[in-house]
C-alpha cells in the first residue's frame, strides 16, 4: 500500500522547521539508545520497501521487488550530534548539476514528508525557499549531498528547473524532532522526505558582508553555536559579532570589501571579531 491515512497540511509546511530549543527538555528516552532503535527501524524499512520508478512512490515489497537497501544509490551519512552517533540514509536519484549547499545556506525545494507507516504529514509541490539553519538537522546534513539544477526562463518570464538534485532522506528522530515530536509527528519518530533541490543561495542572514557559512568560527559545520560576544545571538544572525558597538559591516578598515584581513592591533584577530581592536 503506497500511503496509509493520507492527508496534507494545507498551510505552509512548518513541520520541517527545527524546534526553537535545539536541546528540547523532554528526556523520556535515552537519545543514544533511541538512535540505535531508529537505525534498526530505518534498516527494516529499507529492507521491506522499494521505490516504484513508474510513479515515484515508495511501496511495500510484496512480490519480490528489489528493496531500497539493495539499491546501489543508497548511501549512509554518519553524523555526530551532542556526542551521539546517528546514521542518516539517503537515496540519490539525481545529484544535480550546479552548487551544493552548506548547512548555513538556503535551498529552493519541493518535497513530501512522511512517517514510516506511510502517513504523509507534509507536502509542497510549489517551489519554496528555506534557510537550512532554521530546519531540522536531517535536512541541514542531508541536502549537502546534492546540488541544485539549472534555471530555465520561458518567454513569458515564467521559469522552471531542470537537472535538479532529487532524492530521498531517511532521517533518525534525533536529527528530526527527538522525543518531543511536532504536530502530527510523534516523538521518537524517524522521518522520510522525497524532495528536489532546485537552487542554492549562499546566505548572509544578517547582511553584515560575511556569508553565513563563513561565520562558522569553530569550523564544526554548525553556525548556530558560534557566538563571539556571548550575547546569545549566533554570529550568523548578529550584526555586531564582537559586541563593540560597531556594526560588523563597518569594520572593513582598509575598504577592500574583505572583513577578514582587517586587524588594527595586529593581535591575529580580525577587527569584526575583536572587541578590543
């Protein structure tokens, strides 16, 4: 059976957005133990379902069809979050041809999200932009394995994308909504997303002249935990990264457009990160 209890959320899909508190307070399960349970559930799903190339749906194996686990397009991405190891599985139907996003970039996409029992909880068939830092970690990590497509503009100025990235993410709950869940998504629930990646935008979320991906000061791939001035606003959203009262964009002392090479006091720290410069 392709879908069970099929329904769509008609409002713009808020379910893929990350919870406001990344370290949600619910502790009803041990995250490390849950990671193992999720991996077992995802492997079982991949062993018992297949991708129907005719209609693009994921169906239960009933007549000897080759399961997803045996598809040579399936890969696993090993991810560590809060010292817990997770396995995110993804299937690449088309890699794409343009640019791969970082976890700090924005993506133009269409998608359908469902649970392991095939319940569809969210779907977007019209192009929509999302900033990856605002989404569940499974999207932030998973989308980096794909590239955008090529924009084709028609004579009437309408447009579409061809050769877009296209695939499926199989996300453990620890990279989704953890034990809390969200809306129609229960706690400790792995998620599946079929999606296209049509375009990528290198974001500068705070418009300070530094790309968000370059505000990852500790180079761990996560821009949300870099806060130079300790004001609880991560650098990629902070217009004054060092809290010295001078906007980051105004700390280009030599006026060359590169904020990283201005170090007035020669202490090895660029002005925009140096409160005492």
